[in-house]
C-alpha cells in the first residue's frame, strides 16, 4: 500500500465474473477482490468501487481507480483515509499479513 498526501493507495487484484462480490484478503501485499460484474464497459470497476465503499465505510466518491482501469491489477486511491485507518478497516480480511 502506498500513502499519498490525499490519502492511501491500495494495490488490488480483481477477479471479475465471480458468483458474488467479496474481499478475499491480502496476498503478498496485494488486496484480492472478487466482483460479480463482468469486465465490460466499466461494470467491474464500478462494482469494485461500490464494494470497497461498503467495506471501508466511505462514500463512493472518495474511492477512485488511480491506475489499471482496463487491467485486473489496479491501484485504488482512497481519499481522506490514512494508511493506518485503511489497514484497520481491512484487518478482518487478513491485512496483518501485508505489513
């Protein structure tokens, strides 16, 4: 995870077309996420933002895809939260393994 002056950035690996959307956990410092939406016309990206919004407890407008919009490997920016706060909120998904 990278911290910028606007907030935290999270390295994410997305698996589209899953049976249901879920945060899998951290593997090698990368957050693994499954989304139920297909990777067509930004549907998977919108579902990723919605899922992270629910999990982190922030508005969708505070989450953006910084890099990798057309890739499974992305960097997601979370405005207004520190690295420590993001890790705390993701701790139930194996965040301790990425430190």
